[in-house]
C-alpha cells in the first residue's frame, strides 16, 4: 500500500528503538524533504548509527513508523530499499574483487537490468573518481579509494536517497576535502543524510542539522536561515551592561539576555536570544523603546549566529 507523503524523502514518526533494556532512540520524529542535505550530529552513543540503520530498513523500530517517498518501510521494505543507497561506517567491500567486479556484483544485487550493468558501473566509476583504479583489487586500495568505492556501491541502482555513516572517518586532509567535494556534487541530484563527528564538515555541507542527545532530538535547525535556531541579536549600547540585560529580559518574546563576551567596555554588548515563536520586528522595537527610556542609546543591533560548536555543546550538556 502506497501513501502520498508530500515532499518527504524520509519521514520518521515517534520512532523508538530498544536493545533489550537499553533504549537507543526515544520517540524520534524527523522529516527529510526531497533534495535536502541533512547532517545528523551527536556524541558517541547518541543514537546516530541506530537512526541511520532504521532509515535504511536494516533494523525495524520497536515502535513508530518510517516512510520512504511515501511508502511504509515495514509494509513495503523491498520498494523502500530500492530508493536508498547506504554507506555504513565500514564500507561493505569484498577485498578479493576488483573495483569493476565489485560494482557489477552490487548492480546485480540491486537488480539493475543485465544489459545496463556494464554501462551503469562505468558511469559510477567515473563519477566517484575510481577510473584509474577500476582494475585494481579492493584489498590493495588506499583508505580514500576504499571510501570512494563505498560511495560507488551506494549509487548502484540510481537510488534517490543516499545515507552515509561517517563518510570521511579516517581520511587524511586531502582525502577528506576530495570526499566532501564528491558529497557536495552528489547533493545536487540526491537527498543526502549523513552522520559526522566533525561539526565543521556539517557546517560546510549541510542545509540542515539535527542534533541527537541520549536518543532524542536536542536540536533541529536550518543553517544560515534568518531567525533560525542558534541565531541571536547582538545589541551594543552606550553603557548599561548587566542593568540593560536585566531590563531586556522582561520583554515578551525574549528567551534570555546577557552580556556578550569579548565586547569593548565602552560598547556594552548584549547577546539576546528570542523565543522560537517571537515576532522579531516587534521584539526589536520593544528593545529600542526600553533602552531609549532608560537613556541607554543603541549604537548597533544586528543578528548573528552562534557558532555550531557552541550550539552543539549547549544542546548536549
């Protein structure tokens, strides 16, 4: 049974996964629109790999539902898995095969039409930068080429969705840069979900980040979107400091306000975080009026973004 699911490539609704008495994921709800590049972040043991295994159908949820392009994973597992290419943290390579032999084998597993397999494997080889090692044994390849071969097998069968678990783990800086460039290119015509321990990587590649902590969503926000989570108002006043911050905290729609670190003493910087549903313009007007009435003229007011590392640490403490 197929159900339309709008523009969602993958939808997880109230998903819980338990391993005996241990709960790895708790009531997880995440929707990934088609064409989005999503970074899944979290500390070790946060539930990232479990979430990816559930999305791919490798593991069933203890409770909740998962749909892929509108199809229920439990009701239509075969059709759902055709839509997904998966790179586990350890690429599933057969070290005795050559790159070409391996990709032909994976094409057979992915039910690529026999007459198209050679052409399909050759196209993937070129796209993943494996042409010069196509006839080499996988077991003799460097870590970088092995990781590229792992990406290549995920592309067999032309899946719409790519799920990548730590795709740059263990790579040197040059290999990491090349792998990021490849992922960025693949993101032009695929939905991509990947987990990473590298916050800089997520910031460079992703439109959106979901942060997991102890099996739950601690943060879910777009990067570089006005008013998104992690953004704040920086207000510089002529004097006031702590007093100005206390006054501003009383304004409806302000979640927190405090003195910004690193600001010059003569320009008292205030860092102000707004509630999610706050009217940005109305709050700005209220700040202006409140400080003007206290004879604390505003020298500057601008929106800034909290560094991803600070946001990550704050949400996972």
